[in-house]
């Protein structure tokens, strides 16, 4: 394959620029996130059904909202919004120490949320933007964040009544930090390779990946609420984050390096294909997860904390008498009453029957337990114990509508993933939820899988 001189020059410039921006991360910082050519991937995101809905005016209109904010800022500051957009189209670096990044909050759809992050950047955190117009970019950011821009020697300072953000221009970069010390620490690493986190072999290998989003986190500086936090897996050496667009999907891979062997927490997920299509949220979690698995069941219930905690204890007792996975089907909508089904694979019936007799009562031939004002019914279908807020007749009618395997997207996404055994698996019909919430049809799905592989907990999140 022939490569033109212009293409070769572009690749060389990209590699040099990339190596420079990551050189700002000091070796004693806890994490960094690198966005490559951030703004240029916006068009690619429109190939993903969920983000097509979020961005387009016919949906949530986020792109129109952002453009309006930028146009208003352009008029207010006298600086072209292209100065800001040009910076976003290049590489962006965020780094911090002494804080934990919550992956769930990274996916916010509120523009103001990200502006507040910029305004409230921590005293040991900094952001690096590439620009050929440092003063113009600084003026635009001041207008965007509604702060006053002050020049103090080599520093720009963004100020309002409660915060100060410090910025410094270095070569073709603008470094913004929550304190002068944060900015100076970044610049010191940039000018002295002995102070750089990029010297770490794991980081060097990571930066060779061609993904648009890369992240490296020491210890427990990364948090993701979707996964199951096993008590014995709290000692994390590091976490790697990768994100990219693949055909019509946005995909994230997270690799958590941990001490110990956790294969025993995995179990086969093949039965998930057979659970009833009774909602828009489907979960399978290994019963070996103990109390954490029990909490995945009780997350569907609200009420007095002591009552829900007691229910979690009952669920743990049932899980101890079960094997493989417990499967949950739920309905997410605007209604206060939702359909809920949990399926347990019993080792033996009698020990579970003893638990049900201890905590429940019999009503119309069905064992009943009332939790947080919800009447739960327990009955058997083959070797599976069914726990649901539906009657037997309602359950049988819904089961007759079909199984999860009837959803082509689930089959496609899971076969493409190729993971057969896992700790936790979640599948969500986002399109159904959006239609119920706002009345707009969107063909969007989400698949999340947590599994163990050779010293790593691996998490895969894919959104269509």
C-alpha cells in the first residue's frame, strides 16, 4: 500500500503532537484522559442511533444548543468560535491527583455540567488544549464560563466571586489548572522527562493504541457504578480506559488490573437468551458475588433503608442456595409501578422453600413477601424460582410474548462481543425507554459486560 508524502507528514505531526501533550502529566498524578481530535469525531457519533437522537434538532437538539451557546459567546467576546472549535478538533488532555473520576458522570448530556467542571477544576487538576491563538482562546473560555480574564505575568487568570482558574501558554498549548501549582507541575513535567508519567511502560503501550479516547488511572482513582464491586477485588493496581466508534456503536473497554484470581465469580450467561422479554432492562449476575449480587436485586426497590437492607439479606440467603446466575427483568418508565421478574437457578428446592416459609406467607396458593410496599410472589417454573410483582397468569402471558433471544440487536451485540462467561451482564432497550419518556422512536440498545481475564477485570460498554 502506497502512502503519500502529505499523509506521512500528517502522521508524523500527529505522533509528535500526541507525545508532547501527554508529556504534561507529572509522574505523581493519579490519572489522565486523552481525547484525540475530539470535535472531529462528532460527525461519526451521528452514526450511533442514540447520539443521532441526542445531537439532532429532531431529537434532543444538543448540537443546536451547543452551537447557540458558542455563537452567543462569539458575539459577547468578539472572538470567533472557530478559535475554540479548532482547539477542540485537536488533542485534549485532562489530568488530576487526589480525586476519583466517576465514569458514569462523563456521559452527562447537560452542557452546563461540563462548563461547571471547567470552572471548578480541582487545585491538583489541569486541562491542556492545543491552540495557535492562546489569548483569543482564553478570552473565549472566559466568556463561555462567565468569568473575568486577568493577565498576571505569564499567567491568565479566570475569576469570578468564588473561583480562580490559572492558565499558561507553553509552545502551542494552553494549560489550565485549579491552582498555579497544578499548572507549574504540568509545565515542569513537560520540560523535564524525568518527571513524566509517560515514562511508565503501561502508559507507553497504551499510547500506541489508535483509539480516540484513552485513559490511565492509578489505584482506585477510577469509579464505575455499573459494575459489581467485589469486596475482595478492591486492591487495584491500575485501570485503562479506551473508547472508540465502531460502525454504528460507541464502545468503551475498561481494564482493571487487580491482585488475585477471580475466575470463580464468572458463570455461563447462555440462559440469558431464554429469559422473558418482559421489560426493557435485563441483567444477569453471578450468585457467587454474594451480597453485591443481592444488592443488584434490591436496587429495584425503594423504601426505608432498614427494610431494603433486610430484603438484601434475604436475597443473599436465597443466592447462597442457588447456582450460576440470577436473572432480572425490569421495566424503566415514568410510571411508579413497574414490571419486575427475577429468576434463580436453585441447587435444591427445599432449602429455598425453608427461607420462603420463614419470611413470607401463602396467599392464593402462592408464597408472598411484602417489601417496601411491593407484593412479591414466589413460584417455580422447572428448576427456576421466579420472584415477581406479577401474578402467575400475568407472568405466563408476558413469557408467551417472546424471549430476549428474539431481539436481533441482543444476538448481534453478544455474538460480536464473544464473551460466554462473565460476572455481570446488562442489556437495556434504550429506544423503548426514550419512547416511553419523550414519545420519540429510537432504535438504540446498550450492552454492558464485566468479566475476568488473566489478572484483569474487563468491562465492555457498547451503545447503539
